[in-house]
């Protein structure tokens, strides 16, 4: 463990000298309604501040937690379709707990009243187009980790990077997930060396919800967001059960255990411990090519959280995370081979400590100062046959925010602040294949980025919100970076909402770590060009129109249509097509863009039955440049042109039984040409995938049983030349479809103690 703490004391000192979360009055409680003469939790109720429109949705047990920040009024509205809204008057100087009982506005038949939270919610309150995967949505499927949480989302696509490492890649708005900013409660995460394997590191049972925001996001969180943000809300020790267990097993030999615990230590102090352990120890070779379809693995993950919520308005949240993972893949023990077998050995270690502290400043109501600090050390070592890549990353992030409003009117809010980012990479790459013969190459890089930002919000009523932000950063490698962004939301009528956004984003490429799947081939890497790559920059423009359409019995159909366009000014092009035996890296010399259109529709036809369907179309183009400087614009490879899905969910009274079925259709994608830019290209077929799960719930104990990929669809022959893994034409990186076939699983959830 010495490597984890060596030379890190200065970062930890900086971290604990400051902290990070905007001051907020902590408000929490439960929403109920009367059913059959008894009070029953009301799931899916809206709790929001009028004028600002900021709000949350009550959970499965009716619970909610919200923070009143600068400019938020002292009134909090609680509403639900078919019920009389209630308005809570806040004290404004201390944390408060409420129990709210909503009454029906008219006498409704039983088929109209719905107290069940849907799995996916399209927010009507946020200026950004935001799709929220709720706790109910996370439980629709096994959802072992973050990478498996998007099967019911058309916005995000998850696939394998290669056929041997088990690494996942995520796509949003037609582009790799590296162009979206991943946050954990508004703290940047999954950056650099953790950008690929990290999608498997957050267990589903640790999360409360996932919020997917498309388009230009706030400048407050930095300049790295291009296509949007994925923000994870984790279990909070002051608002969860004292003890929770989740166990999972599938017929392929994956076993997983999760535990979360929470306790109140003192009047204003809470702590929580989140634990995860999983293992896969069996060899599977469903297509008979001599390679394991999924690597054997072991993962241990721990997260300790401390919350201080003072009645004087000071709040502080501190978290410490530790992770250890190993993966072993490649040829099976029964594979026929000559000489040494092809093996992959991958190890990851991560240590993170973070703090968010906020407090009121001055005499103006709602005026706050917030400070966020986070330090991460990530170590990675990977061997793909005779290729090796590994090293360490140290990152420190700090963000100071001052929030207030102009005059006495909360319609004019502003946030100003400063940030600091430090990234230090010490990595090495080598290729011992005799026909490549790349001796060890050090790929070290240090970036220091101080920055400042300002964001103005004009919201005279809940119908209209306009946000204008600007930030300037000085990157020690790339110089000045200027990031403008703007968002607009307008409620045309009670049932029609318009949104528009525009903005710029930047990111530093880490081309080997972010394309780790290419190591699972015999291609020669043009590593000499990596130092010539400039920072990536792109503009994103988009809009959304959302309708709430009355249908019958006062029910409404929700329809959302959005379009986004991303245009690169510069991109680190990863070229696999100039030469089938090489990978080239260079700066964009022409046009590169992504157009994405998506339609979402949801309806609750009758009590307990939810229907959600969506369809997305992509057009993503990249310009490649050959050795003579000639440009060829091509469709981005291995990216499906469309995705459609239908999710049907039915729950009996009190959600004693829940039945979920999901059907996906994944469109064709272009397979990288092996004969150059002008050769005839191949494309993958469109293919369906089906999922089903049944859950038996009780107050303390849930049991679930499910199946993934019911039709047992798999990409045939995902590895080129598997019998000659050390030959020039070996390649396991051309993955467009599932590698594992049908999978049956079973699990249980156990809750002990009452919700905090």
C-alpha cells in the first residue's frame, strides 16, 4: 500500500484545509396518501421550489431529501397528479423534517390513482434535457454495476471494447462516453486511467439514481463536458436504512455481495459504509474459439461517507473510497495452441478522498460559499499477450463557488468561482511482438489548470429559465481555454416545454487508456505521434420539445423529441483503417460531427402498469487522413446507427409483485475496413436483445429472478485468427454485439431497521 500514499501528503493537506458542497438548508421527509383507510407512501410525488423550479421526486417509500440553496424561496410545493398540492413554509435557518399527506382533488376511480414511480423520468423542471433513472429503474434488471444500468435507456449505449478484457465502453449522443462528463454528486469521476474499466466500479445497490443530461452543461463543473453529463446520486447515510444487503448469482458463475450501513453518531453527524465484493471464476467459451468470452475477475470496493449537517447552516460531506480489481482472460486452459498461450492480466487500484463543505456568508438570505475538493490515485497494469500498458495517475480537483442573487429578487441569481485541476500521469507502453518491436516508451504528462467562471440565471417564473455561463482556464500544456455555454427553458403551456442549449467543451486525450481494447490485437501503435496531439475541442448545439398529452381518465402521455449536433474543432483521431496492421493517432484535418435525434414516449395505461418506449437515430462522421494528406470522411465505426427499446412494467398493489420486460433493437454499424479507406466496407446486422425479471417484494425482504439476452444472440467469430494470437492479423477489438449468450440470475435484497 506504500505506493498509494507515497508523495500524496500535500494533496491531502490541501483537501482538508478546505471542503465542498454549497451551503444548503437540509429538508427531508415523507409523502403519504390515504388508501383503503390507511396512510400509504406516495412514490413519484414532485417536491419543488416555485420560481426556481428546482425539485426532487419522492422515493419508493415516499421519502425525499432536498436542499434549499441561494435564491430558493421559503416555500416548498408538494404535488402529484390527481391530488391537491400542498405548500410547506420553511424556517430557513435549520434542517427540517416533514410528513406530508396529500388529498385527492376529486373522487378518482382506482384505475386512475397511481402511486408507483416509473423507472425512467423525463424532468420537466430542469433547463437541461435530463433523463433520470430512478431507484425503481435500477431494480428493473439485475443492475450489478453502473455499466449495466442503461439497458432501459435509449440515450446511452454500452458495449464491449474487445473480446478478451471485459472492458465496457459507453456512448452518449453518438460519441464515446469520454466526451460526456461523469460526476458522482457533482464531483468529476471516471477520468483518465479509470475511464474504461471504471464503468464497472460503482455497484447498482450503492446508487439512488442516475441523471443523464444532454447538451451543454453548467460551466461550474469544468470544461470537460462536450455531449452532456452523467451524474450519480449515491445512498446518503442520513436518509437510508441502517443496514442493507444485496446478493446476486448467475448461472455463468458470477457471485456478488453488497452491503450498506448507516448510523447517526451525534445530533448533526451521520456516517455510512458501502461495501462490494464480486468474483467470476469459471471459464466460458460459448463460440468455441479457444478464448474466454469473459475474463475471470475479482473486485473489492469500499466507500465510507461522513455527513455533518449543522443547524447553523454549515454542512460538510467527506468520503473515502478504496478499490482493488484483477482480471485474467485470454485463451482457455483447454485451448489448442503452440508455444505460450495468449493471456490477459489486468490489475486496477484506486484510492479517492473527497470533501464538500458549504456555509452561509454575509447577511443576505441564501448567500452561500461552497468548496469541493477531491484527490484520486489510480494505478493500472495490463498485459495483452505480449503488449503491456500501465502506470499511475494522481489527480487533485478543487472548486470554490459563491452563490447569491441580485437585490432582493431571486429571479436574478449568479454563481462565481474559481477552480484548480492537477493531473499527473506516469505510464509506460511496450510491444514485444517481433514484427512490431516497440521498446518501452514512457508516456508521462503533467497538467496544471487554474480557472475561473461566472454563471447568471434569470428565472422570473417557473415558466422561464435562462442560463448564461462563461469560464476561462489556463492549461499548462495547451494555454488559454475559453468555454461559453447557455441554456434556455420555456413552458409554452402547461403541457408543452421547450429547451435549447449551446456550448463549447474541451478534453485532453489519453488515447491508449481510452482505447484499451485496441491492445487486444497485433496492431502496431504509432506511439511517437501521441505527443503531437492537441487538446480536443467541440461545440454542441441542441434542443428539446416535451409534450404532456391528455389521453383518458385524466391520464397523460409524455412525449419528448430532441435533436443534438456536435461539431469538432479538433479531435484526436484513432485510425485503424489506413493499415490493417497498425493504429495511427493524429489531429483532425477535416470535419468530424455527430447528429442525434431521439423520441421518448411513456404512459401509465392503468394502475401499476407502465409503458416506456424510445427510439434514437445517429449519424456520426469522422475525417481520416492518409499518409499523403488526402482526406476521407467515413461513418464512425462500431457505432450502431439506431437503437429502439420498449419497457413494460407491471406492479401489483403495494408492489408485492413486479414484472419487467425489455426489448431492444440495435441497428447496424460500420465495421472498420481492413483494406483501406476506399475498400468496400462491411456492416454488422441489426439485432434484438430481450430481458425479463420478476421480483417479489416485502417490507424487509425482496427476491428477484431474471434472464438477460433471452434469445441467446451473440456476435459470431468476434476474434480474427484466434488460432494464431501472435500473428500479424490477430484482432479481437472489432466488437459490435454481445459476447455472452443467455444468462439466468437470481438475487435477494434485505433491509434491516427503519429508514432514516
